[in-house]
C-alpha cells in the first residue's frame, strides 16, 4: 500500500533545529551549560519530590512561583513557567503569530526565535547588529506594518553582549503599542549585578521578560523556564501551555535553587572570573573577543578557514566548541566557560594553533 503522509507546507519547509556537533569522547564547550551542578538544596529537593512521582505535577507551579516572586519582587500572578524558556517562546509565537504576520529580531539573535516564528506560519525580519551588539535604532528602522513581535535576547546568544535598560526602554517606547516586545534574559543572572532590572516594563501590557534555570542555576537537564507576563497575555498562553509541562521533580529543584541565591551567585562569580581570564588570553593572541555578560565567549578568527582549522585542532585535543556558521559567523567559534582546568587546556591549544599560523 502506498501511503504518503503530508505535513502542512510551512512545517515541511522548516530545516531541523541545529544541535551541536558532538561526539561522546569530546569535552563539550558547545552547549552553554553551567560549569557546576545545581545547588545541593535543589538536588535534595528533587530527590524528595520523587516520592510523589505517581502524581501529576502542580499545573500552577505554586511553590516555584512563590519563590521567584519573593526573590525578584514581582507578583506571583504575573509568572508563567514552561519546560525551558524555549516552550514559552514557542507558545508566544503560536498565540500571536500566523500567516501574514512578521517577527522582528536582530541578525545575530538566538536562532530559535526564527524557528518558533516559522512553526507558526509567519515570516521574520532581521535587523543588523553593531559590533556584535543589538542596535535598537536598527530594529526600529526595520519595523513593518505586519510586525507583531520583536524578540531581543539580552544578554545575547551567541554574542554574549548586552544593551542597557535605557536602550530597551527606548526601544519599547518607539514600538507601536500593538507590537509585543519579548526580552529573553536566559543569561540575565550574569548581568543582574548591573542593577538594571526590566521586569517593571511588563506593566505596560505589551512586554514579556523571560528567564531560565538552564544557565546560572545549572538545571539545563530539568527543563524549567519562566517569565513575567501581562494579564492579557497570560490568558492566551494558558490555552496553549501543557498544564503538566514542568515535572514535579523539576519544580521542586527549581524552587530550592531559587531560594539558594548564594550558591547561584557563587556560580556566576566563578564563571565570570574564569571567562574573563580566558577571554584576555584569547585577545592576547590576536582574536577578537567581545565583552561577555554570559557563561560563554565568542571568538572571532581571521577567516572562516582559520576558524575551521582551529576547531579541528581543538577536537584533536578532545575539545568541542560551537561553530557559528548558522548565524552567518563562519569565522567564529563560541566557547562555553567550563572549569579552570578545561579552559586552560582550550587556551593552550588555541595559543599553539595561532602560534603556528604563517
């Protein structure tokens, strides 16, 4: 029997989501994972929560929302949780974009913004960044009448750079009221010391701020994201989100991790110290390394060929970084910050490589 199942055209046209090219024997510096495990309190809470694994998770994430609301001084009623912030990004696109609509982001922004848009049958526009950094004026200039959502990753991935709160507020003020601004702060904890919070921008009713437990909290494998949303958007999101989207174990661990701010802040401090030492070593051998406010750095080589050769040299030493060709940055590699010993190995390998260049 000849049976051919046909997906809807805009899904058939999608390319598969690109993951890092890893092999089991390689040390991965390609996934932007935390350099250490979650808080011991989170691990203990997760173990205890296993006793309730026969029950469905709390669909309202009550304890987790209470912990987040207390730490961030926002209303628990304004918080939604997802299976990673990717679920929340996808749900926003599903709820507010359809064929004929457009999403706007910067040309070096997180690629999943484009994927989520295309899954909804909508199109996207890209505004140029300046010096690996989001340019609010370029975003404003790229607006179209069909633009419904503007996504800004801040700090950015894969660049690690950020713009200040004043620039975000100016961007919000320049957007039409019916255009939603989504600020993805997946790496926000690494910039929180700058005291430029953005959660209050949500009060305008057309702005969303997203965060995740995958980075500074070291909970990537638990898949927990969250965000602060205006009431009208919450109502629409609830129609789309799986009511049991975050497991009982993940909720318990994330709530405990939230309450152990000292551990998370120490992770951020350790990461930043190692990151800055590694970045300075790479600058000393002539690589362009933008200032990062995340747990990774982007390394710009002289050419795509040199970046490819550097990647091969690293892999020969058992280290995998992330190629950036998918972002139009074939001359770059992105390096997740790991423990000091691993970063020393990576730095020494690249120093030898650059030293051997003609």
